[in-house]
């Protein structure tokens, strides 16, 4: 097994178990399951892997001993099935059991909080596009207003800022709030206008026609996700197959189903510097199991139900990144665009005022 991959797996396992006692607690949990039957959810492993063997594998990883490809796959399966699962959303509901996240189903307050959000998250459709049926995820943030990633909007739109934004020739976009596994289709709402392509953050605002009342605007929190290390969250979006990731592991985690609405729980990991759109930004780190189609997904705080971030990228089984809602709350142009915030957003434009000035200067005139 590649030493770098093993180090990354160890770091990720340590990260996703830090709030549940770390790797020592994981080993103890696995050893308590020495009943002679494989752990639930590991049936897709290349060989039958027993809990006591998995405990030994975690111990080897902890001691930096070399592990085999089979051992590596077994440890990835623990992450996928137990620690950071991916859950189908059916009829704006979900079931989570036999994982460390069972309380999302069992706790009525948390469950209701999540299910109130699900109808307002949709898939950004690209009708007539030659190579891709959809571009990512978006969610309702105001009256007829959808938030998604800038890099998603730029698939079909041109310009930077909030002036003179145009669609590419012969290009259309829409949003479909259903796209659930084996569920009836729903009408795709047309994107009427691109309202904003943020000059600094990987964020865009789209205006849609005919948004029904049940698609309520979600509230963006003003608390800074970068300061909430360890808080429980979930991402809601439409993960797509990603050729950058191992296909066997990816297909096992996502049941070889892509482009449908999923719930992906995890935790926040504080402020992380990352390259975004050609510059370094201070993003909110999180460890949910996300893929490419999750671009534009809402990062939901399980304690409040508020959107604390806009997922924009990451590295599989390493770290993922989001635009902090607190940063958007400090931008008066985002506030004035009609984005709904919990509490009173401070406005302003912080460190990216120069980016707005450049966008205003460079904006093409009609």
C-alpha cells in the first residue's frame, strides 16, 4: 500500500473519530463485535472481514505499520458505512440506522429540522447540454432566489459581479427539487436570470420562475462555521460519479447510484486555507462524504437547522471545503440581493472589496 495513501487514511480516520473517542475507541468498538459475523454494511468487501481483524488493522494503522490493499479497503468501508455514510432521500425523508448517526432518525427534533430543509434543495439542470445533464446542487435562499457555486453557474453563464451577467449562447439552466431514487419526476423550474457571480467566493445567485410555496427559503446563519470545530452538520445535495476517486470504493459507498438527492452527515473542522478560483481563501472545513455533484450543496448545522456554508470542493477521504455563511453575511451586496439570514447580517465587504471594485470596472456594458 502506498505510504502516502496510508498516512492520509490514518489522518482522516483520526479526524472522523475525534468526537467519539478516537482510534482507540474505534478499536474497542470493533473488538466488542467478535461474534463471528461480519459487520453490517461490509458485504461489498473483496473478502469476508471480521470485526476483530478490522480492529487489528486499525491498530496497525495507528502504529504506522504497513497494511495491505485488502486491509485498506476494509478500513475505508468502516468510514463509508459507519462513520460518514451517504443516505438516500425519499419523499423528502430519510432513514439512518446502525451507524454513529442513528440519532438523526431517532431524535424527532433533529429529524424534523433536517426534513424541513430537504424540499428546498434541488439539482441544477442543464437542458440540452451535450456532455452533462446537470451541473451541481442549489438551494432556496430568498424570494425566487437560488444559491449555488460560481463554478456551477459559469457552466451556463458569463460575467463577474452583479451587473450585465448573461447566459452563454444557446444555453439554458433550471432547477429540479426532486430527482430522488425511483421517485416520480417533477417539473424543472427555469433559471430566468443570473443575479450574482461573486467576484471572491465560489458563490452565485440565480433567479427562478414559478417557485412554489413549499420551497421555502433556508436561513443562512451568521455564526462562523470556521469557529465551530467538531459541531455536527449534514450536507444535502446530488453527488455525481467522480473519476478521481477509486471506483470500487466510491460505488460501494454510493450504491452505484449518482445524481440523486442524498444526505451526508459529518462534522466541521475549522478554518482551512485552500485555493479557490485562483487565490487562497479561508474556507470552512468539513468531513462529509461528498463528490463532484455536491458542488453548491447546503451545509446544515444540526443544532440550529441553519445553513452554515456552501460546499464548493474537497479531496475524497481527506477534507472538504465550504464558503462560510458568516462571510456572505458580511457582504452588503449579498444581503441586498435578498438572501435570507438568521438574525441581522452585518453587511460590508471585508477583504474582498477590491474584487467587487474590479468586477464593477470590468463588467461589460449592454
